[in-house]
């Protein structure tokens, strides 16, 4: 049974989320402060974390940052704050998704299932021979989920790795932000276009020599992105 940790200080919301997730056969634990949530997340193995942004003790940004330093599991950030800057900051710290309250419990469950299904497919299979993608100094080991830039290994979050790999495997094809969101997050964009933009920015910071003049991931203004070869 898959295990989910909810870090949420509003007990009524946490309990409602827990009830819906348990109806979908997930095992769920709840922590109500940032400090306790971080300690629980690092001490035990979870398949996904639902992380509120506004928490007593330590806010969700700091919790996300510290979890991501040690673990690569999906993190779904939720908040009543609707500002794009908060979404961009959360995604930039390594959150895989950002939901704005209020949202329906069924939508939460759907997103949880989508993230976990994709994560399981990508990291749960074992291959005898590593699947390697190499393009102009970039080496992507799909099996081990590792990336080297000119021989130097760089760390990527789950969604950063997925997005980079997808673009590298489909070079010279222009994809819209909506298409990339559907492909990588397996959901319709519905206002989440900033998710793609932030992840492209973070990837460029790790693979490009000059982010203002990218040599790998090119912006096609008014359309989307493509990986140049």
C-alpha cells in the first residue's frame, strides 16, 4: 500500500484529505507543523508528500527545500495563496505540482494518482542495460536517472529530469507549454503554465553555459520550446 504524508496545520482540511485518500487505498499520516512534518518525511519512507505552504514552526518553502536535498519523491504543494510568485518559488524549490485552495478532494486524489503512477513507471522498473541518451556533451542515463554535462554530474528533480529527457529524445520538435504539461504531468494545464516555465528555467541553469543565449533548449516565442541538435 502506498504511503502519503500530509503536512497541513488546518486539521479539518488534513482530515478531509486523509479520508478521501484512504478511500482510494492509500495509507496516510498527518503532521501539523513544518518541523514535525520535515522530521517525519526524512525519517520514514513515503511515496508522496502533500505539503501546505503556510505552516507553524517552518514554512512549506523551507520544508520543501530540505526534503528535496535528501529525497526525490513527488511533492505536491498546496496553499490558499494565489500569487504566481509563490507558485514559481515553490516549483523552483523542487515541488512537482502546486494546487491553490480551495480545491475539490477528488481533484487532489486525481493529481496524487497521476504523480505516483508516473513516478512508479519511471523509477520502479529495472533494466539490465542502462538506457542512455547523449547529445552534444549531455549524457542522460534514463535507467539510473542521472545526468552529466561535459562529464560533470548535475542533480535534477524528478520533473526536471522527465522534462529534459523528453525534449532530448524529441529534438527539433517544437512543443507548446500545454503539450509539455500534458506529457510530463499527465494533466491538462488549467492555469498551470508557470509550472513548465519554471522547470525550463531550472533546467537551463544546470545545462546551459549562458542562460540568456541557450544552446540546447530554445524558446520559440509565441509557441513553446524545442531541443536543438
